[in-house]
């Protein structure tokens, strides 16, 4: 609202002339003139006595002097094709239904492409159409200049502000919005669409101490709706309602695709559309552009899905020539500005390289430790993005030029990089769920990977693999963590399998297979090592040590699945191959001999297994030494098969000697130590000491629960063995009890 201007004999009729109004004419004198709350009236104060007494009159302005309510400033986006009714829209409307006097500020936040602008436009359009608004202002607020200009235009149209002074006009409009006693209430809605930075809502002056808020004032008659990708705390708080906008539901996705294609005379099988929606992660922007591509190209949904599945195809290749629904950004670039902004947040320059790692892992949950460990931090330090005035703007969406920094990145800074990405809705970071702390939409991952060169892709994949391996505990106490690590390794293999076979098979792929088997998923372990064997053979060659290693593990898990004879035959063939390629003294050759002996025994030839292991033990001690883990494993296996061959007492004694040795070398909590204790208890019982076996297993169970956890397969095996020998011990005592009862 304009301030009163004190002027001598000035009014619309000129000096000394009357002002027309409902009550006739007022003579001249000193007049105060100002615009009232609705913009369509003026207040005239006429001094009628020398004591400065005033008479106040209200006059309606001619239509040309000001706007007539209802009045709209700015242009709402057109409704999207096949717009979907969504739960978030219901939440927006529910906040005002039945209220009437509530002070309402609502913030729609979410990643780029989820449809925030369309939800806001639908809400504003409905409020305008039902006649509940006097003033509707739509401002595209992607930069502070755009925000100021939008408010300035409203000031010009509603408050007769000076169009040549945008900042002053914007302030005048915001002051006009503030409720004032004695004025006609004005029901208004201000929509600030796509706020890119919370700092844009603060207007600074030349005086550093002066700041002016551009957030519309609280008013019983006013509503504010803001859309943004940002999650900064400055945007929320008391009086501001936060609404997270997510993806389409599967039903919404199918309805959207079906309706959009039908409007163009196209139909596709529902199962293909459902699968396509899944492939696109139910992202509204992606679904809209996919629909346009199908219509423009004439391709089927199945063909489009085939393009998406092709790793050589970038998102740019599946973007329509003309974007639908007034969209201004192709899918591949939808998040580029957000990346640039995230990189400028403290710790500067780390958001982009952090996203490079996250883009190679599981979209549905990455353990925080994987992204903040030493290997990941070294990657962040090396690939820190150069920032500074204009620099981040030039870098845009590609990693390109960067400054290599020797300055280490701390765990706190790595955590800060995750928070920066979360603030821009590029990831969801939930530190309270550490095993699945980071979630990334699959298309953000895809767009990020598309920017990498082949060298970068391979390099970053090895970094991610190293980080996974470092985070993987030797003993999988936490089954949830183990599952998350397996899932992320599987995702990395899908996204960057070529890199994990160069120059050799990365150790994390072996770790994945063993974790599957040791967790009880034996068939999954077989499938994994079969794929590893086939891939290594075709890429590295049949004689490569990694190919032989994969065959070794495949045979082992086939045996664990119950095919002992098949495993023995495979190891027979493998041993011959290993001796020819690697030599008799190579550790892998010795391992193959060990495994062959074991599965020969499992297939029924305990004596043959015992003799083979006796010969192997002498060879292992000579080549590897007495304390080598493989030598200790050979001793364990030899003792076991000695017992199976009929020498239970000899097996128990051999395991007693081995236990002392293995505790000294590997420690009391090592899985091999626990296995040796389990075997010792078994052969002690077989040698006639069921009570001793029961006590040993009772002690071992407590130890296993503490070290491995209650659900670990080895803990469950110990429980099973304990039950057996407890029963045997009870049976041994039964005849004595019966004799006492019946002399």
C-alpha cells in the first residue's frame, strides 16, 4: 500500500478543483491521498479547520485507475496431458478445507521431475475457479531476480508501483499483502514455483546489516505455496507445512501411460506399460517424455524398454525431439543445475564425486560406511570439483575439468557431501538407517553414469568395489549389513561388470559368492560362481588363474548343495589343469588338492581322503609353512577324515593339538577356530565321551552367539550338534537310572 502523500491543493481535478465521489464534490485544501487495501478505492482527508481536524471520505476509482478484483498476476502452466489426481494434491487441499482463517504456508519439496509444479498449478487453478480468491499471483522463482520481478509486476498491477524500480515495487506489493485494520479483506494466494536457493528469499541491500524478507507476510486471508527441490531447514519451521512429493504409484503410472497414449490413438499391452513404468522408476517426468517418444517415433513400449536396457544407450537417445507439457528440460539434464548447486554447498566440490560413487551402487539403499570409508574419501579428495564464481556454472553436468587436491577428506566432510546431495533432493540420506542410509533414483544414477568417460567409469567402479570390500566384515555378525553389501555388489556388477574383470576378477566378486553360500543361499552361490567361471573364461581365458579360481569355488558349492561325486570329479579335472598351468607348488593347486580330498571323502571314500590329505599336509608345510591358513585347514580336514575312516580317538587328539595351534595363529574368535572346536566336540563324542561333547558344545554355542550371532549358519549347526550329543549323554545315563528303580 502506498504511503499518504501530503500535497497542497493536489487532487484528480487539479489545484483548487473538487474530487468527484459518491457524496458530491469536495473543495480543495490540503489533501492526503493513498491507495487502500483492495486497490480500487482512495482515501481523501480534507482539512476543514485550522486545528488540523480531518474528514475522511472513500471514493471508488475509475476502472482505468486500478485493477478490479478478482485479479491474476503471472501465467499458470497449462494442465499436463493426462494429469493424475494424487494424494499430495489432497493433502494440499485438506489444509484449507473447513479452516477459513488459518495462516497457511505450504512447501512442496521433492526431486526434479516428480511433478511439483503441476500439483501447485492444479491447486491454484482449482482455488481460482471456485471463486475463493481475490488475487492469485504465480511467480517462477528459480532465481532471486525472477522472484523480485514477479513481485514487482504484482506491485505495478495492484499497487500502482513504479515499474522502473523493481525492488521497491516488490516491497510495496509485499507491504500491500499485510493485513490492515479497517480495510476490506483480500483473499490471496501466492505461488512461488521452483525456488532454487533459500537465500533467494532474502533481499540484501548495500548496508550489510539490512535484510528484507521476500517471503509473503502472514495473513488470515493469505496463502503461500512454494515448490522446491531443496530440503534446507530455512524453508520449513513454524507456520510452514512441508509436503514431500514422491513418485507415481504403480497404478498412477499405468493410468498415466494408458491415458496419454489413448489420447493419441495408441494402445500398448498393460503388462508392457507396467514394466516400462518400473524401468523408469515411476518418475512422472520420465513417463511423460517416454510417452512423447513412443508417439513421435512410432516405437512400441517393448522396443523402448529394449533401448533403455542397452547400456550403450544414453538417456539423451530416448528423449523426444519436442518435450511435452511445456517442459523445458530433457530428462538427462533434469538434475544438472541441482548438481551444480550441491557442489557449491559446504564441503564445496564433494557432492559431484560422491554422486559418481552412489550412481554405481544399489538405488534402494547404500550403507553409509561404504561411501565414507577411506577408499571413498580418497576418491573424493582426488576428484573434488573446482568451484568458485562462474566455475561451477561452466562445469555443468559433466565431471570434466577438476582440481586434484592432496588435501585429505575427513569422514565428517564425506558425511557433509551426502547432506549436500540430500538438500538438493538428489539422494535420500537417512543416517538413522546406516545399512540403507542412501537411496538414489535409478534415473539419476543412469544420468550420472552417462556423463563418465570409459576410464572414469572403470576407475570409479574399482573404488566402489574396494569400499565395499573394506566395509565387509570377515565375520558377518550383522545379517542385515551382509545382505546390503551383497545387494550393492550385485548392483555394481550390473552397472560396471567389465571394470570388475580388468585386469583380473576383483576380490569383491569372490566375497559376494562366499557370502551367499555361507548365509545358506547355496544355489545362489552356485549360480554366481557359474557366471563368474563363464565370464572369466571368455574374457580372461581358460588358463587364467581367476578362471581356475572361479571353477574351484563353483565345484565347492556344488558339493555343498549335495553333489559330492560331481564335486570330486570337477576337482579331479581342475587339479590336472592347475598343475599344468600353475605348477604343483602354487597355492591354488594345493587348494584344489585339499578340496578334491574332501569331496572324495564326502562321496564315500574316507580312507582315500585321509591318505590324500596326509600327503598334502607334508607338501603344504614345505611350501606354505606350518602357520599358513591353508596348512591349518588341511590339518583340520585330515583329522576329520581320520575320524570318518574309523579312528575317532585319533581324530579327537589331532584336533586337540590343532586347536592350540590355531588359537595361537588366528585367535579365539576366528571362524576356523570355532569350526575346529565344533569338530573336536563331535569326535570326542564319537570316541565315547558324550558328556564331554555336550559340555564343549554348550561352551561353544555361547561363544558362537557372541561372535557370529544367533542366526549365523555355523551357530545353528552348533545348536543342532549340541542337541544331538545332549541326547546321547542322556541315553548313556538311562540304564543306570533304570537299574536303581528296578533292582
